[in-house]
C-alpha cells in the first residue's frame, strides 16, 4: 500500500544514512517515487511465508524421530532396531529446500537440537515420501504415547523402506 511504501521508504532512508549506504537511500527513493519494478527487484530474495500445514508436518516428523530416539535409549530389549536409523536424515536441498531451511532455522533457534544434530541436514535425496510413510504408520498405531515400544519403533522404521 502507499502507507507501507512511505513507512519502508523512511526506514530505508534512515538506514542508508546510518550505514552511509547509497543503495539503501536509492531504494527509499524508488519506494517513495512508486517505481515498482525497481523496489520489487530489491525484495525478490524474500521467501514466501511457510504454510502452517507444512511447518506442522516438519515438526511431526522431527517429534517422531525425537521420541523414537529417546524411547530407544530406555529400552531394555533393543534387538531388531538399528540405532543409525534413528538419526534424522534431513531434507533434500534440491527438492525440499523450504523444509530443509525450516529444519535448519529450528536448530539455529535452539529447537530440537539433539534430534537435528550438528550436521548439514541436507539429505541429498528426496525424503518426503519416506517421512510420509513413517507418519502413516505412526497414525495407524494411533500415535503411540511416549515412550514408544520396541514394536512401535520397528514398525515406524520399517515404513522407511516400503515403496
């Protein structure tokens, strides 16, 4: 809106003066003068807002991995469970970039740090189908209560391999 353009123009003008950056002052002028093409180019890097559904899906996946990992730690009988499969694999940077960036942002904000670890989180292969199968089994198990049983962990992990 015109009001938003004026507010942004004022902010960019102040920032340009403080930082002694003429490009910020030019952006303020483009906003004030209504040169849409010029100021839209400056905001082309801004991502669309992630939908609540997509964020919720990512959070469920991470929650499931977190609960499996914690439950595994407390199991007396760990037979039939490969511990390495309890590590969250992340998302594919080429095909699931929005999800990958959200997972990284969660970790940077101190959320799920144990589950997300310290690695890159780029799986270098699509993972959403695998995660969808795991969530479907988790739902079929009626969203087991924490701690997960050995059988529930095995069933969820087996869903990773099904096609």
